[in-house]
C-alpha cells in the first residue's frame, strides 16, 4: 500500500497572504484525513512563508494520521521537530532562499551531518527519511547514515514523463530495487500529479508514501478537495 501524504504548504501560503486564519490550516488537515489522505506533510522554511514553526504543534494535535515535517536540519529546525515529535521527518538539503526543493542530498559529502542529525531524530522516536536523487552511491550513503527511508526527488521524472515515460522512470526503478535491498523504505515526492502518479506507482517494486502538494491543491480548485483526494488515492490503488 502506498500512503498519500498531502503537503499543505500552499494552504499556509494563502493563509499567510492575508494575515488571517483563512483558510484554516488545521481544519484543512482534518478534512484531508476525512477525505482519505493517510498523512499530512508540511515544510517549514526559515522565512516561514508557508507553514510556520508555530503551526507544528497545533497541526500534530489536530490530526490522527501521520505528520511528516520536511526541512533542512539546522539547529532551530531540529529543536522544533524534536519538540513536536512528528511520525516522520524528511531531511531536505535546501538553501534558505530556494523557491522549492530541486535536488537531493549529497550523502557522501554531508555524511557526518546526516549521521548526527538522523541519530538525534531517531533517539526521539522519529522516523527519518532523506530526500535523494536516484543514484546508487547516494542511496548507499543514506543507508550508512542510518536513514529509515529515502524520498526520491521526482522533479526530473515529472519533467521527462510526458516525453518518454520509460526514460523518465528508469533510474528511479533501478535504484529503488537497490534501496530496498539496503533495507530502506521508499517515499517519493515533488511535481507528482494525476498524470504521472500511477505510472510511478506501477513501476516501483515498493512505494511506501508519496507526498504531494502543489498539483493536488491546484486540482482542488477545479474538482474540490474531497474529489481531488479520491482521484489521487485511485491512482495509488
Ligand atoms: N517533497 C519535498 C522534499 C518537498 O520539498 C516538496 C515541496 O515542498 C514536496 C515533496 C512536494 O512537492 P509538490 O508540491 O511539487 O507536490
């Protein structure tokens, strides 16, 4: 089974644009669960332009499914995540000014940082996933650093998929088998949508979770949130 974790960054972004509580992030999170989502993801960035660090605890209190917090593991992020204790923390190598995540970790270059931060999170009973490009050596580095899972960065897959689906999936499919053999769970995310999700799911030997935000919230403008979540869940069956 592949779980759908809905990334609510864009809901927080709309809310922040007016300084009020509309849309209500916590209500939307509960509604996503009610409509069938098996998890909620947020990515508090240093500038808090989407989700704020102060959203994390009320968000965790509002939901009954899994909370996944993504972000760069600086000291502030680590302290906040350890305080809130989400089910999963996904470490992302983002620069503070980045518009969105556009690459995975160099798990060889940053082996010491990752090892230390992963151990800290795991000591607090938080499952750790590492955002990564589909590369054997980097996946081996993730396993050596102690990660529980990897999250494949699917931006390049999504870009290539309309032109050549087989070419788009090749590296992820092959390295997925390698990651499973290394004992890692498999997540995926970025630019996944109703057109490319089913092919990803059907071509991977294992896919524990996808986290989807931008396209899902855009689709919800047309289909409504409930229908949209059902459409995404259907693609994962
Ligand atoms: N995974 C990571 C690590 C991300 O940074 C993001 C975007 O916040 C996503 C998944 C979701 O990507 P998208 O919004 O394109 O669905």
